[in-house]
């Protein structure tokens, strides 16, 4: 099902629950470390390959909504998989670290698709918990893209992600947040309604 989803198509929610179940089975049932790593790699590797195949599709930018939906589900699947590992050992953390670059590639390919941005933020929230400070060096490129392409509908989600970083890592997060704080404030200002919009909203009938 994971290596070749087209062999037996399943609904999106069922796919995510499958990944969550696999993560829980691997992370909470007392498997030894070697078995955990072996089985987790067997799940992650074909999943990453399937994402790479979609990214290389010649039709990717011809139908961004369709491919964005597919890729956002793939990103969410990694987040669901990580739910079984609240405080993973370094060997498991390394396997999840290996998903960061492919996730960033998805965001770079389709940054204007809200589903992709949304699922990317969900993944980052999970990896912050799973990887702890190991995630910090990789976060700035994500935040820069998320801020640049955010809209009034999801700028609050970006702020919540930044708040999670500051709350969890405190001073350690300063180098990561410092480079994106001014762009974030500028974006917030750009997204504020102008005077005409305010007047229109205030005069619209209830």
C-alpha cells in the first residue's frame, strides 16, 4: 500500500491512519532499536521515493491543485508516522531528519498551494517535538517560504509555528527566528485590510 498506492487505492484519511498506526506499532510496542530502525526505514524510503516521483512529473505545474493535494497528503503522512515517537533515540531521529529535504522540496515546488503550506506546518510542529533542537538548523528555509506565500487565511498558523519555537527552545531559537522576524512583520502589515476594505466591511448589511 505504501510503496505502490495505486495497487489498492485507499481514501486519504485511511492512508494517514495507516501511517499513524505503523508509527504507533513501531514506537510504542517495545521493539528493539534495530528492529525499529529497520522497519521505519522500510516505510520511509519508498514513501520518499514516491514523493520524488510526483515532484518530477512533467505535469506538476500544469495542475498544481491536483498534485498539491497528493503531495500534501504525503507530507501529512510523515507527520502521522512520527506520532509514535515522542522522545525517540538518535537512530530514529536520524531517519526523520532524512525526510526534511524532500519535505522542503515539496514546499519549494508548490508554495502557493495552501494545502501544501498547511501540511508542511503540521509536519514541522511534529518534528519540533520529535527532533528537538536537531530541527533548528533546517527551519529557516521553511519559514521564509511560508511567510512569503502566506495569506490572511494562514498567516496565523505561521505565527503559531514561530510561537511554538520560541516557547520550546527559548533563547536557542533566536538565530532561527531572527532572520524571519522582520519579513514576518512586513507580511503581516501587507495582509492588513486597507481603509476601503474596513469601510466596506463596516457598512455591509448584517
